C-alpha cells in the first residue's frame, strides 16, 4: 500500500486538477496513492494512511463542497460525518484549498479552515501553513492566529499563473514531514 493518501472534494474539477498535479510530481505508486475523490472513498481506506494530503474548494458562502451547496455529487459535506468518530492521532495531514478571493472575499478558503478544524479536533497533526501575502481578501476561516493560511492557498480563478510556483514551494516545505523526495 502507498504511504501517502491523496483525497479531494470537487465540483468543477479544479481541485481534482491540483490533486493530479501533485500526484504527477510523485509518480511512485508505493509512495503516494492515486488521487481519490472523497465521494468514492470508504472510511476504512481513508483511515489506513498515516499521511494524508487533502484538497477542497470553498463554495458559495464559505461552504464545504456537497449536495447542500449545489454540487452535482456528494463530497466532503457527506464524507466527514462518516469519519466523525475516528481519531487521527499519529497522522500527519496537509491541506490545500481553492477559492476565489475576488468573488468571495469574505469567506475566502473557509472550507480549508473547516477541514483543518475537523482533523485537529480529532488529534491530527496538520502541517503546511502558507503565507497570506499576495492575496487580497476580507476574511477567512483558513487563517490561523499567526496570520497564515492553515494549508496551501490557491486561487485558480484570479491567480492561476501562480499555481505551479505556489504548489512547488508548498510541496518542498512539507516534503520532510511526509518523507517525500525534494
């Protein structure tokens, strides 16, 4: 079995695209599993990994993707209740989030903040904070007390040209935590 699980929720396919970009950088299937949409994941396979990379967009007014936010299929909103009784002590998690800082400046990347809260409350060690510099938004649940995002922040709607550089820098940052080659 692979060492690192790569799971995402998506609606338009942009988060899936980023998950595929991550996997492409680590072609070794023993190191990192293929990206899997959480609407196809079983709690047991999710829990089997000690290292998890998790991706989510923020939809509507700061919501996790799911049926109540008009997604075409189930996503994080429906998956999290399936694992709410699990403990994640001893697991290392890094989160990447997609949002639109121009269209939704008051809830930019809120879903990433929700995932962070969910997993830290259940004992996970979350790594991979990133800077808020270069983004213009009003508020975000994904900003911690140190003024940093709790994971990798991406805005493919307004700053797609910066995605590759931000992703590479973030992967280099978390590589030692996950045993990834730099």
